[in-house]
């Protein structure tokens, strides 16, 4: 019997009628904050390369995955086996150079290109995408959200000049290294707090406005 199977049985027992009162009342929605907290704690151990602590935090994230799968199984939607099977099928399907036709890809960049090509051909689950920008998770942190918006602008060669200062972005990019970037972001965040501003919210609002402005420009451009 595997440790994952044991974990699955433990969570099922906690959810059972004679289990734990806290676990019994949890829902997918009430557990979202737990998932965010556990993922954040895992990221901290990765940043510090704290391997013993990372093992513990990976377990906490796995616990959240198993808990959500247990809730779904109780409701008759799917179980942990289905979650693992779908993840495995996706990995095999998107790595044909390893599991498929044998056509080798020599660089990590080439793998990413192939991954995106296969992903674009797959049936999409979830909400139907609206607009030119790829739909992004609504709880994505603002920095990652802004980065994803710019990635889409570059990838799709969207007309963003004048909405953002493209030349300034590219010029600044040639000067930055990781240490300088961290220093600038820390100083801006600290200055925002001193001013009583919310840097997370401000960046999210600005990145969202950039998306809307680019989409409005495209909509007003004759085909």
C-alpha cells in the first residue's frame, strides 16, 4: 500500500460522519485560501533551497490536491485516480519527442514551442476564451499577470505602441539583471506602502487596462 493511498484514506476518514468537524464542513471554496497559503510556503522553501522543509511543504500542497479530489469524488464528479490519469496523459501527449514519433527536440525552447503547438490543438476545458488575450487565472498574482499580458503582446505582435512605451521597456530590459530588478521592485513596493497605495492592486488594474486598450484598438482597426 502506497503512502499516497494512505493519505487518501486518511482524508476520506476525516470527511466521514464520525470524522473531524472542521474537515466535514469544508468545500472547494473554503479551501482556496489554504491552497494559496500552502503554495506560498512551498515557494519560500524553493527560494531558500531548504530541502527537508520543502518535503514537508510539498506534502501540504499534495494534501490540498487530495482533499479537493475527495470532495469531487463525494459529489460524483471524479476521483484522485482520474486527476492523476489526466495529468499523465497530458504529459505523454505533449512530449511526443519522448513518448511518440521519436522526432528529437534539441533545446528547451524547442520543447516549449512544441508544447504550445500541441496545446493549441487540444479541446479546451473551462470558460470559452474571449478577446485576443489568452484567458488568465483570476487569482494570478499581479506581477505574474502583468508578465503574462506582456508575453501575449510580444507573442501575438499586438499593436501596443502608445498604450505602453515599447521602446522604454526594451531599453530597460537590456540594463536589468536579477539583483537590480529585485532592488527596483522592492523600492517601488516600499514607496507605495509609504504613500498608502496598494502596489498589487495598482499593477493588476494597469495590466488589465493595457489589455482592454489593446483589444479596443484591434476592434476599431478595419479588417
